[in-house]
């Protein structure tokens, strides 16, 4: 028996204009809460709240195929399919027997609530509905199958009115969502969902500190959390906290090593905090090694994904990053960055003894030696390739 509604996710990068995020960063594999990834959390939210009332299809781009199949091929309720041309997708959809579709182009992530899923599946979709979270419109639509098919090129439809070309520049899902569905949407509905990463990394930082204070805000009940724990790769060891380390009110993910001091912070997998280093009120994401006697306060450090060994430092010894300053605004993101937060974009290396003051934003992917000529980066500064404000 076919389900009434199907969730269809079309694989994509994270939004191309997200500050601090490297171009081409994959949505499905972006890390969250230490060792999970976005697809992990959405899958388990959907399975728990829907109670098997829907099928979930994830159309995967070729570059993600091997990894995602290895991790999710035996996952009940999830079907991984290749993301081919718009015509391929139309041919597949024509054969499906669903009354409604929840269609998502994965350029953001949110913690959805049970009420959100009830809204998805108890709402008639005579006309396309677009959903909002917070102050942001999402690439998330509820519509019926025939409405979508009319927008897709397919010889089965014998129609010359299809709006999508088969070319891949821009990719057809992007064209579908940006040029077609936005015009078709008959109404918009607000969700309870909290954006984890939609407009700016400040959201990511906020959500991790919310979870640190109150894990009940995690949108997955305890039983499902235990299932999530089973996703930890066998090769990933438990966190190592040495005898000289000091950890207070913090989450240290499996695969992390702490030899220094961590207070009120979230430390992701594959992070090493060397002896004498101190981290306060911060979120340190995957791949970083914090050198001896470095001090980090009120800072989000986004993942380091470049090739390195565990002994290669990404934050040099004696470096000082961030601080507490509720008055200074970042010059590029005055409305989006709050409470003097400092953000270090993906794949950046901080030289030894560099002082980075509060409310600084350093864009992703600066050259390895880009910061060597700095002794101090003034509060509120914005650094990017060829730019300093």
C-alpha cells in the first residue's frame, strides 16, 4: 500500500552565500552536535515523528553516492536514488503513487518539531505551499504530484509547456526551486522549526549552546538518541580526557582529545586541545588542533577539512581568540552577529601568539600564510580574500 505523502530531498551544497562556509560544502555530511551529520538528524526526526506514515527519498549526486550508500544503505525508511537529469526525475515520479509531496532542496538545516511534521502531513496541498522558519523562507514545498510533473520535462507528458531545461548549468533542482516553485507557491506557512544553519553561522553557535544548557531541546527523544549513538563509526574511539585536563559543563564528542581546560563548550570529533590550552563558551568543530596555552573565548570555529595530520596545529600556541564584548558589532554582519561572538571560517589556520579580539569574522579558506603578518586583529573586523574592514 502506498503512503499518502512522500518526502523527497534533492541533494545540494549548503547555500553558496553562507558566510564562513567553503564553496561546495555538502549538506548531507555537514557536522552537527559533535559527531552527527545533517542527514542523520533529519532522517531520525522524520522517522520518529512520522511513525512510518511516509517514505523518504534522497536523490544523491554522484560525488556523494559511495559515502551515503555505505552509511545509510540499510536504513529503514530511506531510499537513496541517483540525482540524474530533470527528465530522469520526471520519469521516476510518474511511476510513484503518492497524493502529496514534501519537496526539499537541501541548502539549509533546521530542527523541526512534531507539530511541523503534523502540518506537513495533515495539510491539503491543492496549491503549492512554501514553508518559513523564523524570518527565512525555506526551499521546502508541499504540493501534489501532478503540479510538479507539469514543471518537469518528460516525453510521457507530451507537453511543450515544461519550464525546465535539461542542462545542468545551473543545476536543474536549483532552477526548479528558484525560478519555478517560488512563482507557483499559492501561500506560505510558518513552522516552529529553529534554523541551525540557514542565514549565518551565528545560528549554528546559538543552537549548540542551547543544547548544552538543555538537551531536551534536541529534537529527538531519548530512545532515538540511542539509535543515533549507534551511527558512530567503529573506528571512532571514545573521547580522551587526560588526567591533567579540566572539563566543566561541556560536551566532548567521541574522537576528541582534551589535555587542557574546557568550560561551557562543545568540542566536536577529531579535535585535539593540547596541554595548557583553554576554551570557554565556544564551539570547536571538526578537524582542529589547538596549540599549547592558546585561549579561546566566545568563539565559533568552523570545520577544518584540508589534509593534515593530528599533530598539525590549526590554532597556534599562545594564540588568543575572542572575548566578551556586547557593544562592538562586526562591521560586515552587525545585524546577524550578537554578543561579541568571534567566528573563524572553515579551513583557516591561526598563527602562534596572534590576538584576535571580540566580534571578528574571518571568512573561509584564507591562504595558509594569510594571517602571518598580523600581531592583532582589531575587534569588529571582517577579513576575507583581498578585504579587510
